[in-house]
C-alpha cells in the first residue's frame, strides 16, 4: 500500500492520527506557522497545532457571533507526503502562555488533500467526482463486474459479481458499485469543465447524493470525495458518522431488477438541478430521515408538519385548477368577499379611535393572509392533478396526527392503541410525502405505500 492509500485507509478506519508539518494558519489577517496533529475522530476531526512563528491572535473566548472573516484557513503537509488544507476552520481555542509554543486546538468538518496539478495532456474533457459511502448497502445492482486474478498455482481465475448500477441524466452520467460494506459513487459531468462553473458541477453532484438518499432512505454521506480534473486533483475527507435513515422508503422491499423503478434516482437528481423548489423538496426528505431513528411520536408529528408544508409548496408551484365549476365559483366568491371586507375594514379604520383602530388593523392582517383553501382541499386538488387514487386514508392520518399538536392536546399515555395509532398514522403520512415527491419529479410506475406494513401500488 502506497503512503497516499495509507492516508485514505486511516480516514476510513477512524481513530488514527496524521502528523502535520509546515502548517500555516491564516487568521484575522495574520499569518502563523507551526506543526501539529490531526486526530481522525467523529463527529468532527480534532486539530492541534503548536505555533513556532506567530502574530497577534484574537483570543476573545467569550460567546459571540462568528462572521465569515473570522474563520481560519489552515494549510501544510500531511505525513511529509501530500499538501493539505482545512478551509473555514472556526476560531480555535488558544492555550494560555507566551508564544512561541502557543497551542491551537479546534474541530474541523473536512480535510482536503491537494495533489499536484494534472498536466493538460492527461486531463479529461469532463469533470469527474468519485465518492465512497461508508457502511452503505447497494440494493439495486444489475450489472456484472468481472475480476481476474492470476498466480503460479491456479493460473488465471476470473470471477463475476452483480454489484454495479449505472444511469444518466441530461446533465451527467453516474454509477454505483458495492465494495465490501461500502458503496462507491461515480459521477461524470456532460459539460466541458473548462466552460462550466464549479458551482454547477457541485450542485449536480450533491443532487445525485440527495436523490440516492431519497430512494434508499439512507443519508448518502461520503467520507471521501475525489474531484478531477479541474485545476487540481482534490480529495476531501469528512468524519464518518451514523447515517440518518427512515423505514418509510418510497420503494420498500420492491425488486430493483427493472430499471423502471431505479429511474427515480435519475429523475430526482435532474429535478433537483432544475426546479425552483428543489431546496424545499430536499429539505423535506432530509428531515424525514433525520427523525427516522428518533421516537415514534416525534417522527409522526414531524411527518405531519412536513406533509402540510410539502402540500403548500407543490400547490403554489403547480397551481392546479379547480376540479369542477362549483369549486371555481367558490374560489372567485372567496376573493370577491375578502376584497369587499378588506375595503370596508380599511374605511372604518381611517375614522376609528383606539382601541378599535388596533382591532381593525389585526382583522385586516388576518384577512390579507387568509387562504381560500385548507391543506385538505389543496391535497385533493393535487391528487386530482396527478391522477392519484386511494390516498384518502393518508389525509385522514394527517388530520389525526396534526390536530393534537395544533390544539395542544398531546397524548399523555402510551397505551398499545396509541402506539399503534402513531405507527399507522406516521407510515401513511410518510407514504403520501413519498408519492407527492415521486409525482412532482415526473415518476410513473410502482412504489410502496406503508399502512403500516408495505404494500405495492402504481402511480
């Protein structure tokens, strides 16, 4: 194993240390030199530097708001092999004592290994990213990887394993491969890296990880990301943390032999690159995983709130038309009556004295923010727009889970009936969230409805 591979292995195993030489710390416009140690820990790496050449430090340890200009930039050489950089390091703790010999100790979220410039003749045209997801099982591989080994006794031995999946969007190609307990992610942009913004490439790469997280129900957090060709060949390491998960995956236990199901990854990734509501959608899926390992009651309540927010976002974006002439007339009547009431209150407010004037202002504010439709009606119109059927019980489950919070009547007992109700309501609401997201990205096919056990439906 070469020294660079040893560094990568140390980050994968965790708990090791790297010796840092020729360290330069840029902090608040000053520059300091020294040596140090990086401890590979979780949830954040630990940085310990001893300063040999110093400048004035801002050693104010009082609680304060940290601005972008306050962050430190740390660079140097790791293990006398490769250059490294830790960007955006929060201001570290400065030990008491007179420099030289002042010690800086802090925590960092990423560690960048910077390789030499890649010669132009060896650079590819497309931007590539390679990431490794630790302890991540690939459940939908459908292509063979063939491996050949040769020794003096057996000669050449060839073996094959179904451990690879690949697809593409209009922006990039991608692939996944299972390697022991980890999953490798391969990404190649379809745009010439010399002509596209690095920000756009990073957004595409992140959209792929978010799409994979949504489909598998497991947060995709690479412990290493390799970016090339770019101006420099960069390896970015992050601490290995437990992956947030949700039991309510959109495809449950469905077989992924058919790429019709796995097309959801490409559709989701492309949607997150294009849609103006991409951030809100990805935030919804992130939060459903974040509460997945918490208490059942907490997960149910969060799902109920997220469902309501998702319905509002999709309704505002799509603006589905009324389902009937009666609904159209009711919508027009609401706007007509609200406008008339606003005008009347405004006229009264001009001549009213306190405290009546304040009361009129409050009423006017309520009327201005009033919506013609509640969450229930919005969901029903979205369901009609997407031609969804059989989700009425999901709406009922949302009402049962949301109302105790809205009315301050939280459960006070953990009876089997209450626990079962939480389980069922949470699973149905999560199913509705999954279905709405799948339809919003343009997916058509099979998916899983949780009730609370999985059942396959077509949407």
